[in-house]
C-alpha cells in the first residue's frame, strides 16, 4: 500500500516537484489517464474488481432481499455460484459465467449485546459502515484493516487482517455465523450448533456456501495515539521486533531506492480531543512515482536524491478513535501480492524481497510490513503460528506479473502462505502442504457442496476439483 496517513510529509519525494522540471507532473498525468478505471456506463451485466485484474459477465445476478430469498434462489440458479462484495480481491475468487450473488441488501446490525461484548451483523455490511455503527453505540472492532470499504463477508472469507503482534486477524473474532448451502439449507454455526464447521467457515473463500450473518466479539470504543517517523531501513529492521512488542500496533513501509522506511505505531490512550491532520498519502505516492519516472534509469542517483529529501522529514502525531486512524481511503488503484511468514522468517524475507524488487527500476510503491497474531481457523494464513506479513504493489495499468513470478519464489522459500485475496499462483498440492487442516476443509466442502457448484475455475485450481 501507499505510505499511510501522512507518513512522508516533507520527506522522501514530497518536495520533489520543487527540484524537478514541471514536465514530470505532465508525464505522470498522461500515464494516469491511460490507467483510469472502467467507464461508469459499462454493460450492466458485467463485473470487474477494483484493480481490473479480474472480471466476468455472469449469466445472472442474484440480489436477495433476505436470507429466505437467498435460500430459495441458490438451488435453482446456474453455477458456478459465487458471491461478490466490494471487489477488493485481486485474485479470481469472484468471476463466474453462472450466478453472481450480491449481499448489498443484507446489511446492518441485527443485535447488540453490550454486556457480553458481542454483536450480530449481516454479512453484506461494509467494514467502514460497521465501524461507524459500532462507534454510535460506544463500541469498536478489536482491530481493522488498512482499507475498510470491503464487505464483512469478503474480508472474513479471505483472511483480511490489520497489524499488531498480539492482535489476530478479523476472522478470529467470529463467534458464530449463518450459512446457506448451495442446496438452500440454512445452517446456524457456533460453539453450540455445528461447532465442527466454525473453524472451517471463519475463512472459507466462499467455498462452503453463502454467509448471511455473523456473531462477532467486539469491545468498548477506544482512542489511539499515532506516531510516524522516517529512519534508515536497516535501523528500522533492527528495531522492528522491539517496536512491535512495545506498541499495540506497529507497521513499517520500506521505500524502494531510498534506503529509508516509514514506521507507524499506535498506542491505546485515554480519550481526549482528536488531533487528526489531513492525510498526504496520495501526494506522497505521486511524488514517489515522479522520482521513479525521472531518475529510474539511474538508481544510484535516485537513491542519493531521495536520501537527501528524506532528511527533511519530521515525526508526526495524531490522536483519534481507533476506526478513524486504522483505516484510510485509497484512490490510487494498484495490484497487490501479499504473503504471511512465520514470525521468525518475517524480517529475513523482507530483506530479500527488497533486494529482489530493487533489481527492477520501475518499482516505486512502498513495501508494507506488519505483524499478526496466530489463530486456529483451518484456512487462515495465520493458522497455528504468529506471523509477519509482507505486501508488494504495482500501479494499475503497469506490469505486475513480477509480483507473482519474481516474488512468489522468495516468499515460498521462507515458508510463506499467500493472502487469499492477493495475487499468487499456488494450487492444491502446494496448499495441502502449507495448511495442516486442508484435507479436513476439503472433506467439509465436499459434504456441503457435493456437486462443486461453488467452484469457479480459480477455486477449482485451489481445491483440485471440477468447477460447475
């Protein structure tokens, strides 16, 4: 992702426009025009994800008004049956020539239990909407991802996470759910009903059925103080484990061809008057791109220039409610690959990823590094191990095959498991070796979907089955 929440104000290439001819901006704008998102008047039956890396024209769309209508429609609809949220997955989880299910009408809170710190929420609710609904009740999610426009169902199904050495991904807070199978059967899943399905359904890739509601563990709302600073990359890599131990949230962004990175910590504090400067993320990303465009042919000059500009940066502080600081808006579109490494392999892998990316002069997106607590969901990328995540990006409209071809082998050498919604090329044989409960998930999947009606070509590759 881009450097988060003001992390380079006055740093890296933020002052670059003052040092380079105005032609840089003109060239960048010209290229941006060729990578604009599809026109709003595209055919109504077509679907495309956020980055444009996946799309389809389904035979029919299903927009059920409630769970009962969904249960009636699924058995009689042509497969493959796939469910779509906000389209923020970069892999082909959604595309189908059959039936595409949108849960937009299944949105909002069902119930709030403040005594038990639990809520019941419909699966089509967007994360940002949920955060605001909870805030109005004096409540909050335990953690949030960097982007909050995803549907709750899509985020949970793919193992979406935030950062925090002692904070697990979102799905670890799923206490129960309601699932509609392809045959139209409605299952209530939780510790007391169908408990064997809970660990499988927490991260399911939409391969078990369509989830309509979740029971989530939540907490009273809380304030965070954010601290952002720039430092040499080697210094941050050395300090990262201790920073992650001392702070509720720690993450860093290595800035390619600069020799520097940005560190961000969030610490829970007593409520106070919010101090939340406007984000400069998009300006920063545009200026990093200018640095690439003008000096990409001369990486040493690029690095020398960036190092001197970085020296102007000043640390920044912010104070606000958790949901306002942990998630942000991402107007610039990109394609992304992310892997989750065993905690002890995280930093060695990051070092090799940086070295690999810096062999390509066109790279300019920061490399994101986060910590995530392990959990027990069967297909969770964090199953059974505390982890570190490394995410790499390429601008929409520019080549991104290297994210898979060049970086994938590096991630796998370090024992990485791919984010289910991010670009990778793994198939059933490799996944079987990475996930101890993969065979158990397969058995449940075949039981709930014996005809493979939920398998599109991508899922058929992941699970080694035949798609409908």
